C-alpha cells in the first residue's frame, strides 16, 4: 500500500461529494428554492435523497394544539447521483488498476462519511405557501372538500368537536386550511381551521442512517464498475464511448428546457435529468408507468391521464439506442485495431535489455556468423539461378501463367496471392468474422442494456405519503406511488440492446468496408 494511493482515494471521495453538493445547489438556485427554506439545508437534503434516503416532512399549528401533518417523500434526484458516481469513477480509473483496492476502499470511506455529514445538517424549517393544498383539493373536485375527515359534518363525529358543517378538530383544521391551506375564512381565523391557531410550523429532515447506507452502496457499485472496466477492457471501451451520446443528450435536454421553461425548468431537469430520460426511454420501448393513489386525498389524482407509450417516443428511443450501439461498435473496432498494431510493434521491436544481450552475444560469435553468412549467400545464389531458369521456361514465376509478379526486378519477384471472394483488410476480418463480432456485441449490449434499464426502473420509482394526527387519532390522507415494472424493463431493455448492438456492429463494419474500398479505388 502506497500513501499516494490513499491520498488518491481521499481526493476521489471528497471531490465526488463536492460535485454532488454543487449540482444540488445549482439546481435549487435555478428553481428559486430560497423562498421555501435555507438553501444550504435544502441542498443537504437533496444530496441525502440522491443516495436513497427519504425526506421526512412535518407541519403543526403554532398554537400548541396536538394536531399535525406528517409526510415522507422517497424520490431520488438521479441527476445529483449520476454526477457523484461519474466523478468518483473517473478519478478511480485515472490510476493503474493494481492499486484500485486501496484507492477504492479509501474513496468509499471518505464518500460515505461526507454524505453522512451532509445528511446530518439536512434539517430545517419550511415556509409553506398559503392556500396551495386546499385550492388543489377543491380544483380536483373531491367530494365535500375534506369534510369526509373524522370530525367533519359529512361523517358525523370521530374526534372531539364534531359538528354539522365540518367543524371537528381534525376535519375543521384540515378542511379550513389550517394545515393544508394556510388560511381560509371558513375556519374563522387568519390561519384557518380553528380560532387562535396562528401560523403553521413546518420542518424537514433526512435520516442519517439511510443516507450513510445509500452512500456506501453507491460507492461500492462504482468500485465494482471500475473493477469490471479494468478486468474487461471491452467494457471500459464501451463506457468511454457512451460518454459522448450521454453528453449530447444532457446538453440537448438542458437547452430545450431553457428554451421552453426558462431557468426553473433547467433547475428541475438538472436534478432529475436521468429520471426524465429513463421515463421517456421506457415509454418509447412500451414499458408503462403506473400511478397508484390511496387515502382520503386520492381524489386529487382522479382523472389524471396515463402517459402514452410508443408513438414519437418509440422513434426517439430507437434512434438513441442505435446511435449508442453504433458508437460502441466503432470504439471497439478502433480499440481492436490499435491493440493489433501495438502487438505487432512489440513483436518487431525488442526490449532494450533484450537488444543489449543480443548484441553482446553477436559480438562473441562473429566468426561463426561470418562463415554461416557466406554459406547462406552461396545457397541463395544457386536457388535464384534455378528459379530464373524455371521462370524462363514457363513464362513467369511459378504458379502464375500470365507472368504477373510483385516487384520491379527479376531478382525479387514474388508470386502474387490470388484474391479470394471474401478477402478484406486484415484488421476487419472476413464477413464471417464480422458477423460473429456482431453477435458478440449484441450479446454484451443485451446484458448491459437490460441491467441498466432494469436498475434505472428501480431507482426511478418514487412515493409520497401524507397523514394527519390529532390526539390519539391518525388518518392516512394520501399515499402515491409511481413506478415501472423492473422485470419488464429488464426484458425489453435486453431485447432492444441486442438489436441495437447487432445493428450498430453491422453498420460500423459496412462503413469501414466502404472507407477501405474508396481508399483502394
């Protein structure tokens, strides 16, 4: 173990955490999140959520009544997650693979500790907008507003203070806007709900344990990918080739968001670009997203149209996958050519130590070499004379009736090999080899695309829960879950990846053949 490797791991883990924090701050600034709470605390919460930790939200009236709302938001801002993973992986792969264990272990420890420290400060207060939730509930046409809550007029009693028009404690506070709405004349007070409630105190936090566990899992996943890239050079070549399509997608998406929605759209897309890209890709491939809502407020989502599958998104998904397959195939072909050239150079150029030893041996055996050289020269002259006589008798070099030769003089004439019907340049191989290479590429692409889309479907799933509590009574208000079937995503991704890999490899081979034929012409 070298100290340099330890320092490299510390730098990799620290810079990955800083990159995630910077991305979170930039996205929140563009979204204008400073109006809701302190920017540093909100950014810390986003970083904690990016490794899988949920955000816990609570709200209660400041009047001291035992009425409160509690919620849980479990959504990963994958834009922040991808930035941290990319920075960590690039820095780990910037050094030889021999020290990956030391650097990876150190980086994982630093990264986990950094994310845990950030999650520790991810807690603070929120400024809730007035009337937002109440207006949304009424706009969606929920029956009786929130009067169906316990203590409301439409359901009789259930909590102390029931009445005939929704004036119960839990029902009156919520339906009047004291917690959800932030103010309504129905409750008889500026804060809404019951008189004398005053303002609403809302706060958020991120569990440190969940953030630490998620950060450790993310770091281990990045280290495993780095090990695979070092162990299998083809995997590393494919990942390096995919950085250009990924960068093009990111730049195009951010530019479109700026043109259509301005800075706020760019901020949201910066935090959730992988979520949007995964959703569009899965919909294009025919994998639907399901939305399930339960609870009293589930009527808010009634009538929400389902996202369509196929159509224009199918064309976009096909083009993206084909471009990725073509880029990977071209990169692998170029890497194979470079590897072949370097191997040939290594065989031709001896190492300096070998060359020195060979020269010393040659100096010790000069006399014997001179004698052998003289004998070889005599034999070569005799063979050349016999070959000239044979050529004169048959009208050309042996095996060629039309007298065609390769070379300019009769002394260095060599029989020209007859070209076969499938002969191609040696670095491309024959057609059968190209087909075999396309099948191999399709297999690898199927595995990678299937695992990638299946994993992204799992990571892209989100949920939000909201409940109310008064005294010893608890009521689930809303439970929303959005997800795509990961097994279907894995199967569809494997099939689409196989087709894209095969087509990309075949197209790359055809382009290379045309370029070679044009050069020959």
